[in-house]
């Protein structure tokens, strides 16, 4: 009896050892030799796998850098300049420092400025509402407020402000670009955060003629060109009845914000201006309209964010 | 009667609500201003050939279709061109249209306005296609595909059946029903012209069995025409879908991703056949069409002969105005039509009906989770899987969506109608379909 047990144990052990040896040699023969730098680079990355770099995850980003041995056009928006410096050190290359960016919502057609003319009752996704009609305010380029951008965000950086019906971007934003792709109307743009987090942009993407645009929204860009004329740095171009401020040329002087007749140009995170002495001839321009909605409503937005988490 | 022919897969039977079926066609009085969009067909919009201030007569060419798939646009009124501007149309967006201030009702001299029926024609195939192209005829069933392009059979393919769609399977709509009763002979002449244009010997007219008077009328008249047969079909939605109609009438299946010509068939609506009769025999371009105005809360319903470009509100006013409890005004039928954003939107070549729904009739059901019952799959007339297509579309899995053959979906709405959980299946499938369509187009480039 004991012999059978001994034979069983020994033969099983023998098979085990033989298998281990065979596997060892096979593992050696078919070993995939990977540049160990790929692992190091991957470890340095934030592991969000968000796709903001344009690649299928952090590993793919790391592989592409090491295999091509180049940092040309490669940037991790989540990690930012810090992480790119570490990556550059690992692969022994120079990295061009990219300005930190943030998502900017280029529409201020809120419930007050762009009142509802019709009611939409279909599925609550911007993609479908966009395919059916211009939208409840009538502006064919305006924000539909149904939150495809919020759905797309992996970083809880964007929420719809319930009072205005427009999305608001908070500091969690890493400029991965998911919301830009999700918006069917190209309203969201990645722009540089700016010195001291200050930015100036035209909060409108409407390309209709001025009179038509104003019928639907009181703060639309009418393409009058006053901003372009007053800009000393050639940063503003007017195309298709719409002004656009080039962030690379803009020096944040705020002259355009002052002259815009509809209040379409917004300045974010600037200190309040000193009130100018009003001349008899000029109508005083209400500068409080110029601040972006989101800046003063962070409390409301955070509440909305909490509610979203509770609902989940 | 025997067992009625029908298509083989799926289908539903929504309430027919053909409340306007006994209303004789009336001509809607001409509006004071018309708005004629340049893009009223599938394919590229026409280019304006008139400018502000030009005087135009009824039937005059005002927009030329230049691309391969495009159609000419003609003035439906006489008067002066006020402007060429972007106006809100039935798509919910603004598109270029020619706005004309109406003055009188002067027609081009070469158009025959008499109502006597002209039987004989002696044009050859190429001439027929040319006239159809010149007169801006597009499919009046709703898809508005330029008819002359449909008749141009590609090399290597041959048509052996012309199939005429007299089904009108959408609930509420009765425009086709009325023209089959009142202009039956002209329709059959139009069909003969189409047969010559296509080079076929046989034409089959499919009519749903809920129109026995139309079936009788056309059957009687068809005896005088060689090669035209009338077939009653089972009342089942979407019997009027061209692939379903082909299966029902000739028992052939159009392969996935292909057109009916692949199985030797060309399908045209009865309204298109009538428009072709008028184009060839009366030299009349497509400038008016019959539109059903209906709804349960209206004082009366109507089947109106309307000039293209008339704002929808004139049709609604003709039947006594929109009742106070109106929730939606739909352009087209209740299954595949689209709610109007404004009653200023003009009637175009593809407008088959204006439906007014009460507020309570338009309430959307509450959306809940999929219960995996499979009813949507059992009703899909194309044999697709709506539950999976909607899921893939929602989760942006476009590769899988393409594999599900979403491009074969005819957007009939049977799935969404049937879903017990109230899921907006068709809405999601539509989004997915347009995305996949773009992906496929970009791949070809």
C-alpha cells in the first residue's frame, strides 16, 4: 500500500519538475525583450488611461515614446509639464514645455439670455437634440445643456449649472479633450490656462448674421468687429460673423472686453476694474456682465456635483 | 380573397386612425408669401437661378440641381422674388430658401392646365428620364429621392418589375388614398410612362387592405392597361417600406446594404407616378402636392392640394386653427415624422401630412431599464437586433454597431413603439447610424 503512495507522489513530483524545467526553457526562448524604459515611463504616468494624449491608454503612450525614441508631439495633459519632465529624463530627451490648458465653454446662452421658444422632450443627450432642431432657444450653434460633456468627463471637472443650464468647468480639468469631442456643436475649446489662470475668450460660436443671432440670444457675438479693431496685438479675427481670439497672441489687456456691445467676450479670474468716470456722451458699459457665469457660482455648481454623486 | 400577401419578418399594427379618408381633395387657397427651400430632396440642394426682384411665373425654374443626386426646384406661384434667405424649415434648422411675394396665379404658357386625361405618349426611355429630371420630380413617399436617378439603372443590372407603393402604411395619412380614388387613371398612365422609362413589362401596385375602395377603383381601371396588376396587401406596418413591399409582392429579398435594383425591382410611390404623368403629359413641374391635415382634436380634417412653399400654419388655419390643447405638430406620419419647431416651416415636396396631437397624446413614456424581453427583435422588419444596436450606440461602440448592420435599419420605429420598458430605441439607433455612416464615408476617402 505504501509503495503505491510513494510511486504516486514521486511520479507526480517528477512530472511537476519536468514541466517546470520545460517551461523555464520555453520562457527563456520565447522571452519578449522589451525595453525596460517602457515600464519606467509607464510608472511615471498618472495611470488614468483617459486617452487625452491621443493614445489607447498610458502603456500605449509609453510604448510609442520609447519605440520611436522621440517626444515630438507627445504630451500627457493629465500629468502636465511635471510628468513630461520625468519622462524626458527616463528616455534622455528634451521635452518642449507645453502650456497647461483647460476646457473653455464658449457659450453664454443661459436661460435668461437665450430664452426657450420651444420645448424638447426627447432623450436627454445633446447628440440627439442636435440632430432634431436648432434647440430650445433657436440658436443653431448654442449649448443644448443636456450634458454629453458631463457624461464624457472622467475627472469630474465639468457639471451643468442648474440655474443657467450651461456647463461649468472646475479646477479638476486636465484638458484631456473628452468633452471637446463629446460636444456636437464644438462649443468647448481647450485653451491655455493663462498667467495667473486668467483667460479671455469669445463666449459664442454662432455664425449667423448679427441681427439673426441676437433674435435668439442677447449676448451673442454679432461679428461687428469692434474687438478686432481695438486689439493692439492682432489677436482677434472675424470669420463668418464670429470673432475669435488667438490665445497665443492675446496679452490679456482686456480692451476687447470693454468694447464688445453684447458682452460676448468674457474675462476670467481678473480683479474687478476701477469704475471709469462716465462721459456725458457714452453710455456706461455694465462690466459685471463680462465675468463668466461659473466664477461666481462655484457654490451652486459644487452642490450640483454632490447631488450627482448622491444619485449615482 | 384568400390569404393576403405580406412581408415575412416582424411588423406591428398600430391603430390606423385614418379619420380623414373620406375628405375629398380640396385646393388650399394660395398663400400671400411662399418660402421655397432649395434643398427639398435627398442629395445636394439646388442652386438658385433667380435673384431678388425677379418676376416669376408658376412652373418657372428657380433652382437648378447640379450634382448627380439633386433635383430642380420650380416656383409654385407667380409674383416677385422678395429675397433668398435662410428660413426655418421642417428640419428644425434654417436653410436657404427663395421667398416670393405672390401676385395673381400666372402660369408658364407651355403648361397644360386642362383636367382632361391624356392617354398617349410617345417618348423613348432617355426622353422620359430627361423630362422627369427637368421637372424636378422626386419621390413623394417621403424619402424625396430624385426620380430620374432611380430610373437610371446602373450597368450590369436589369429591372424586371416596377413596384408601385400605394400602401400608405403610416397611421393618419390619407393623401395617397385620395389620389388613388380621384386621379386613378392619371396614376396608371404615369405608371405606364415609368414602365417605359425603366424598360419593364410588368408593374405591381401594392395597396393595403384597409383601402378597399382604392383597390377596387385601380383594379377596374388597370384592366385597360397592359402589364399593370393591383395586389391587396395585409395591413401591417411597415408594409410600405420598399424592401418589405418587394418581399411581399415578388418574394425577393434585397441583400444587406444594397438597393432594390439588385433584385431587379424599382419602387415608386403612387404620388410620384401622378407627378410623372403631369410632367410628361401636361408639361407641369412638381409645384404642388396633396397633404393630409389631421388630428383627433381638430374640428375637421382635410386632404389639401397645397403649393410647395406654403407655410404649415395656413394648412392648420384652414381646418380651424390649432386647438388649445395641441401638444405637437408633426410633419409626416406619427411613426417616422418629425415634430415641427415652428408653424412657419413651409410645405416641401416630401411633406405628406401635418398631424396635430393633443398634449396628452404626445407625452413620452417613462424610460426604464431594458427587461431583455426581445420584443423589439421580434418586430423588427429588417431582422435586426434593436436592443443591441441601441446599447452599442449609447456606449459609443461603433465597430460593434456596424457589425450589427445598423446601416440596414429603415428607421421605421416598430422597436420603440413595442418596447415595454419605454426605451427610446430608435432615437439611439439614429444617433449611432449617423455616426457609423460618417465613419464609413471617411473610410472610403
